[in-house]
C-alpha cells in the first residue's frame, strides 16, 4: 500500500493510504466518489457499535485487529474515510512505537548481560589470540 499522491493547494501531501491499484486514497480517488457522497449523507454516523469503545494497543496483533475493524467499517459505510485515514495514521505511529519498545527491551537485556560479564567482556586475552574460532564453519559458536 503506497501513500496517496494527492497534494492540496499549499503543496501539502495527503497522508492517506492509496487504494489498491490506485495512486490516490479513498478520500481523494474519483473511483470512490459515489461511496463518499453516500457516507457524507449519513453524516454524524461516523462511529457505531464497537467503534465507540476505547481500544488498547499493546501489540502488532492489536493493530491488525483494529485495521480489520476500520477497513470493514469503511467498506460497510459505518466509518467515514477521514476517520479511517486518521486511524491508519495513528496505527502506523503505534507500530513504530511497538518496534521501539522491543528494541529498547532488547538493548536493556544486552546491557544487563554486559554488566554481568564485567570488564572481562571487553578484554581480549592471550588465550583468545592463540585459540581462534574454527574456520569454515559459519555460525559455529
Ligand atoms: Zn489522499
């Protein structure tokens, strides 16, 4: 999924996701104009049922479930494309945050490991120089 190529009068790019086989998002593609008019006529009915509930995002799975809900909501006309685009944008940021948390957790583990090893971790001993890793066996530890 690419990003919508639409630019407004100020030259600001749209942050929506382009539709399949389209360079424009749901909101800017002429293909979806009819649907958008119908959705706009429904006015106010942007969020219904489960969409009113607050959600908690703790994992990539939560984001996948959220995206499924939103995509289905847009398809059925229950969710306005503007709202969907805002959610997709937020979901993208959440995914990045989840990745950063994972990287931070891994760095913390590595830091603790290094601390446990003490100064020896960095010290190359004579033994290391005399007993090199066996050649020809990549990945052998
Ligand atoms: Zn767009």
